[in-house]
C-alpha cells in the first residue's frame, strides 16, 4: 500500500475516495497516487521485498555433525 500524507496533518475525512485519519491514508490505485502527488500530498511508496524475504525458508531435517 502506498501511504498518502495530507498537507493538513490533522485532516480526517475522505478525499478522492481515500479515507484519511489524522492526515494519513493509503491506496494501491496508481491513478490516485499520481493525483495526490499532483495536489501537494506527500506520497510514500512501499519498499519492494525480495522473493527471499517473502518466501519462508525451508528447514532441513538433516542434522549436521
């Protein structure tokens, strides 16, 4: 989810279909992300996790000697 921070940090309500609480909202819609960016909102993109971080590691049942 992309985090959107309103210029008014105390804003609580709905803008462009995104609910904000205390100036913070989130969306995955790229069109809305761009709209907020163009209208002076701070946009924080999520960091992409590598496949290694997302996929749980398989445990080996072999016992090392």
